[in-house]
């Protein structure tokens, strides 16, 4: 069991197709709400070479019923525990404690603990995709930081 976890944790991420991410970023301007989250998740998943837990979480955001997406994301982030801990020190234990909270409260707790730089004070409560966005922030490689921030915010439901 530990061997499988370590293999997933050590799996490298690769580059993203900047042209594809640019197209997704432009398309995000044409949709709103949950469609933005689904479009960002699908677009990032198709444009980037990602670890299995990240890919599973992104797929869950756009394929799972909305009421299940939070649990799919939490499982994916738990499967990438070492990477999430690197992206948000103390984040794994915080997520374990916040798992039973209502979704909006859990997202606020994650935002307060991890302090992702793509969130703004004026933002409302982020959505279920926030933990994946935090994890992706550290791993998604692209030559355009503005597009990365746009995609991470959309993935977070903002």
C-alpha cells in the first residue's frame, strides 16, 4: 500500500501547452458559475501533463455530480499528500480537520490556512476546487503567469 502512495507522490508533472491554456482562458470569459469550474478543470487536464491524483481531481470537478465534486477533490489532494504539504505547509492535517465542515466553511478554512496568492480579499467563498488550485499553483508550468492565475481562480470557483 505504501509503495503505491509513494509512486503516485513521486510521479512528475510536465509542461502545459500554453496555446491550449490561452484558449481555455479566453473561453472562460464566455461562461459563468459552475461552467467556469468545469471548463477550467477540463482545459487544464487536457493541456497539462499532471500526476494521477491531480488528473483524477480535475476529472472529478467536471465529470462528477456537483454534490460529489468536493469529496473527489479531497480524495485527490489526500492522494497527493506530500505535494499538498509542500504547496501548503500544515495543509494535510488542516484538511483532515476541515473535512467534516460544510463546503463553504471548509473552503474558507483552506483559504485562511494556505493563503493562496491567487485569491483576493474581495472574493467570496471559494469553491470545492480550491485545494486542487493550491496544488496546481506549485506544479502547473506555463510561460504566462496571468493565464495561470485566471485558470486557478476559475478552478476555485471565482
